[in-house]
C-alpha cells in the first residue's frame, strides 16, 4: 500500500505548538523513523525490566530518591546559595543564569576571554534547550559534539528524539548514508565498528586540540560542590578532564543537598535508563581538579565554571502541578515504557528538546504551554508510572497540561456552538474533548434510544458528521449501544445459589461496560453468582476516567466524589467492589487519591477488585482448586488462549491474577508482551491518531500471529474493552472477556 | 547511548542492605568477578606481591605502557611493574595519548555491578585509565564493597572516598549510537581487572 509522502522532515518538526504541525510530525515519524525508534526503545525497555528486577531494594531506593528530590526542590533557593559558596570555596566559578540567553552569553564570554578556538562538548540537554552552540558559533568558536549521537545530530542538523539516545531515530544504514554524504569518504562504513572508529578518530583529534570542554551534570551536591557525570562512551571524561577550562552547564533542579544523597540516584539512574547496573563511566568530580591539565603545554592552572540555568524552572517550582516534573532525573524510563513513544519517538512525541511523557511539562515550563501540545500523545495508559525512579505521576501532569491547553484552544478558536457546548457541560474544552470526556451521557442516551441510536450511528452521514465535529475516525467500528444496559439486564438475573461464606460483593457497572459491552458484565454476574457469591449491583455512576483522560479534571473530581459515596455505602455493608473495566478500576485504586480524602481513598483502594482477581483471591484463601470449578477442558473453544491484559490493569497488579487463574484452570495461555494495545481508551477512536493507534497495535497483532503460527489457533481473550476493540480491528476475530470464557465453562458443565 | 545486552545485568546474590561489607569477603569477590565479567571486563586473581603482579601484567601488556602511582596501596607494590619493557615515564600529552596500555590502582571495587573505582585526579590516573586501548585496574580484594551507594557513605574508607575525584568504571567504553553495540569508543576497548589476594 502506498502512503502519502511525508509533509514534514526531521529538521522541521521542532515547533508543534499547532495541531497540524503535530499531525505532520506523526506522519513523518511513522514513515521514516518508526522502525529504528521501536527497535532501540524496546531494547532499553526490556533491559530496564531485567536490571531493576535485580535490585533487591528497588522500591526503597525509589522512595528515598523521591524524598530527597522533594526536599531539594522545596529548599532550592537555600541550596543554590550553599552550592555557590561550595564552588567558590573549591576555587571554581558559579553563575546562575535567569534565562537561556544569559547562560549563552556568559559561557561565550568565558570562552572568548580565554581565547578559546575549539570547544569539545559532552551531551547536555540543558545546552540543547538554550541553543548554546548558536552563541558560541556566532562568536567564531568551533564546537565539536563528542557524544556519538550528538555528533550525528550535529552533522544532520536535527533535534534530539530521545532524552538519553538523541539519535535513536537513526538506523545503522541511515548513519552510513549520512556519513558518506557529509564526509565524502571511500572508507568502509558498513558496520557499527567501522562507523565508531571513523568518528572516534575524527573526535580524538578534537579532544587533543580543544581549549575548553563543556559538559552537563546529572547531579550536583550543594554541600561539596561535586558533580556527577554519567556516560558510556568516555567522551564526557575527556571533555571534563583534558582541557584546562571546564564548564559544566545544567538546570537548577539537578542540585541535591549533600554528596551523601547521591547513592540512591547513582544506583537507580543506569538501570532505569539503559538497563545496566552502572553506566560504563560514572564520574564524581569536585572541580577544579588539582592535577595540571594534560592537554595544554601552556596552561598549568585549571579553571572551572558551573553554570546553572533557571529558564522557567523556578517558576515551575511555584506551579502546584508542574513542580513535580522538576524531580525528573532524565533517565528516559517513561519514554521507553510508552507504546506511543516506541512507535514514533521524540520527533513526534516530543518538543524541541524534551520528549516523551515527561517532556510535555518540561517544554511547557521552559518554552511555554502550547509547546506541550505533543503531550496529547500521552494516553494516560500509566505504564510509565511504576517505571519512574522518582515516582512522578506523569499521566497526571499530562491531564493537567491538557486541561490548560483545552482552555486556551477554546478561547482562541472555539466557535459559537463549541462555546455553547462548553457552557452547557461546564467544561472549558473543545467539543471533541467534551464528547469523549462525557461518554457517560452519550452512552446513557444511546442505550435508552437503542436500537434507533445504533441505526443513526451507522449512517454514513452520521459518521461524517461525527468525524467533523468531535473527531471520531470513521474507519473505526463504533461499539453498538446495547438494547439493555448491564444494570437493566442484571436486575433480572436471579441471585441463584448464593452462600454467604463464599463471599459478598457489589458489582460496579462502569460506563464502558454498562453502555458499551454489557455482555462481559452479564458474564461476570453469572459466573460470580453461580459460584455462590452474594452479588448485588451498585448504582450507575461515572467513575471519572473518561473526563480525566480528556483533561476535564473538575468534572472528574465531581464524578469521583459521587462514585466514592456510592461505593463506600457497599463497602461499609461488608461487600467487596468488583469493577470490570480496568481503566475504571485503576481510577479507583490510583487516581482517587487526587480527589478523595486519604481515609476514604484507602478504603476504596483496599476493597476494589477486578472480577477474576477477586475470584483468584477467594480460591487462594480457601485453598480451592480452580480446575474443580472451571476446567479448561470443558471450554467449548478449547483450552488454548492468547491473553492480552490491559495497560492500567498491569500497573495496578490486576493482570497477573487473571493469568494465574486461567493457567490454574488448565488453559495453555500465551500472554502478550506489549505495554499497551494502542487503542488506550478513546485514543484510537480519534481521527487524528487512528494511524498511530493502528501502528502501535501491530506489535500485538504480530504476537498473536506468531503464537498461532507456532501451534495453531488460540481463543483471543482481553480484559479491557478498548483492547478487545483493537484486537478485533487488527485481526477481524471475536475477542472474549475472561469472564465470558469462565461463563462458557460453567454452562458446559 | 548504550543498549543493554540480554545478560547485561549482574547477578545479585546478597540481599543485605547498605552496610559496607556485610557479606563474607569470599562471596563479595566471587560476586564482583561474575558481575565484572558480564559487564565485558576480564578478571584475574593474583597473589598480593609486586613480582606476581608484574608477571601477570607482562603476559597481556605489550607496546607502550603507562603506570599510574599507587594511592592507597603501598607504592612498592608497583615497583616491579615500572621495570617492564615499554613503560613510559613522562607525563606529557604526546606520551600519554599514544600509550597502548594504562595501568592504575582501583581504590575500591563494587561487587554488585563489577565496577572499579579509580581516582582521576591522582598522577593522571584519569587519563591513563582512559586514553589507552587497554586499561588494567589493580584492585585489592579487601577493597571490594557491596553496592555503588557505599562510596557515598561518609564512613567508607574512613571518609576518604567522600573527598575523592573518581570514576566508577564498569566494563570498557561502549556505544549503541551507531546501531549495534560497539565496545571501545573514546575510552579503552578492553578492561582487565587484577584482584590482589
């Protein structure tokens, strides 16, 4: 199939503050960069899982790092004063730059004062942020980027696409082509070794002749003035130690109170970043060094400047939400664990400098809110949340950015109709956001009016209008509104055979199940009641997930409070809460801490379960054998399954119980190994993101195909509604909920 | 940038938390050796004596050799090393940048990650350990500690570590920026660790 030519090039994707530019960048990335980005990020991602699993006190280290960061940012002005005194006491120079321009001018002046002609530079995102090279080059100073990825970007004149692997979008083949074109050389450059040797020899000459070295700093200790430099190639060691003049530039947020605090960070950063125990080189320096600089026959005295950049950070510190982004140690775990990022990389899912889930807050803080528009690519799937070494709630940051951008967009370009809709729904957001965010209302009316609503929905004119007005892609099959909601259907199912000692529970009919796919709810009711659970249904109440994901945070909060009251009533009555849709369950177990008082949140968190998770717990507690009740051999479609768990289900630990339960029943289960299916709730329904969503889904579809190529057909099973839709869209096959599988066994007994 | 290999992570056998050397010495050395090997360094155990050390180096080091001064180890431990053929004595840019082998003391080793800690501001040990294609690090078995964080414990080495400019070296320099994993970038292609027992 031929695709349209990309309308953007990697060199023109920096500014994505307007929607069309963002969409063009996505198209470009899908076409040119996706394969290399996917390969590299997925290697990082699996490496991180392995490496962090080897750290016995991983969670304790994360807690410690988080606490240290919280304290450091809270005390930042005081720490900066301490640090300034420490650096000066050591014989170095300290400069706090209010803006990027101030930093650029200061560093350029230091260099011209020393008659510097050639600067070797280590990788520094802060220097990218402030365009340091432009200032130096304007003063006639040659700047050699010595990190091999930055070397590639400097030659290609492109922006970074990843926080730690800035040229992650380049395949080996494309690097070879680039070098051949730029250097006009006949040398063989067809392997990683040959390319590396070529670059090494070219850069070794630069190192030996450099007058100054400019590095970043991963961490700075205020009490001693020590800096930490983490790298694999050795170029940062050369940059910081060979030339007589060393300038380190970094953001003010990198300052920690004491050198003693460094331990947890050093132990976390490399496993989280590249999946190594430590990077090849982790250097701890308290500059200036005392040994005479090797690379200068003239100068015997070393000079050191520490340049700390504010450039919006101290304002971020005052922001009730964005200040959390200042804890970031730039390990990139959130990028690598993100299915969307794995598919397009930072040229689409990133701003001019910072990329991925955390990048939106940084671009908003250092460059302005609309530069965070790419954070729309955060689906809130939450896979990054447990990966962050300082436990930043990245989806929460992005929901808040969305709320702010919604408001700006509505003010700037909303028409009369849109503004009226916003007033009607009390949400300052464009219409598509309201449509997806208030699915509870559309679902309710659609179900009341079914089958008429379904007939209307499937008219080509309706689909065209929906695409136009609210952005639902017309290639997506819409879930039909059921003739009867779950609440309605279940009321008529008799509470058969309940025996109180089995357990008492209340099923919460989330809006996705209730109005979208009640059959899995009906199956849940049947399975639990047949097993003897005393099960009732709670009132229908939107849990707030849909609103939160669209940035309608105030609406989500109101819905959470109302739902919290509903659920609490049943919990106080001694019932556990069963939630079918994992995104709704994750709302209760994770996000409600933002909206409810700590004790109410804790009660809801501790008493909410996914259905199979709940059953598994009962079987464990009573030491019952699953196969006695749900023998896989009795499943009408056979005992071979392919099971895909939902992204948020994995994050809250509700995926493993289903896998365990199905295996205990005797099923031969192959599980998917993807972070997210790509649909991510409403994300894949949106016209703007349909192609990206389907591209993300390819990994999952291919895993199903590979599993079936090996040993024949498997029944497809998924817990999330949108995962079911996505699998169905990619493979054109029926997809079952685990409870439907169990219900089929019960019926077959 | 460096992409991980499948067996990149080190094997952790000791679950004790941040004390300096709670595990028995023998286990720490074993753990260190396993971790360093999986980080692509080579490891060799040698008797704690100047002659034995020089003999071990002689087997693998050819060409121009730079030998750094000892730091915590007694200086006469390196005395036989300095008599090896090819040892350069100057400290100029020309001499150090053209060496084939650089030998330095590692004042500490980290069992969990297989890292060696080299003081970079001591007789050009930073350059000696970085500019040659092969780096040989000499580590006393007694100086192997459990985890990287120990180096930031104010009591470690009686507080000396907290004042040092040093680098944790974990395997040879490496990159994946050019596509596949390549060892030997701006730093050594080969890291050989000699543990003195």
